[in-house]
């Protein structure tokens, strides 16, 4: 849809309240099914991300192993999730404001930007 058209297609829409009961029921049913698919997909994606973040860091990831060792992180905590946090910290230290904000959100520190950390 071009910027000129705006919401021109809206005039062709018929509100559910002006449809027959059978049409409204069918539309609602289809929407409910699509919503269920969407929720299951999001749930499965979240479970996969959690699983991946719990995976151990490979000893082949020499730079990351060295960083975590230098930071004093116990080997039991050497997970992909920890590696991501270490990298975010490095990015924030280098001046990446988005990484800093993400770290604040992850840590539960959602203070307004003007407040001191």
C-alpha cells in the first residue's frame, strides 16, 4: 500500500458485529487457531533459546575461555549465556549504548536514563 492510499482498504472491511453469526463464528475460530499456532511457535522458540544458552562453551572458543578465566568466572558457569553476557559487557565498555541498555534490562535495572548507575 502506498503512502498516498493511506487506509483506503478499510472502507471495504465489514465489522464482525455486522456479519452473520456463522461468519463471525468462523472468523473467530480461524483467529483463535492462528493465535494458538503463534503462541506455540513463540513458546518453542523460547525453549530453544534457553537450551542453547545453557550449552557449555567449547574449549575451541579460546578467546572466550580466556576472557572468562581472566574475569574469574568459575568453569561451571562457562555457558553460552555467560559468553553472551561477557560479550555484552565488552561492547558496553567500548561505548555501545544499546549493549549497556540491554545489560541494564537483563539485570533488572530499568531506571530512567538520567539516573546514575
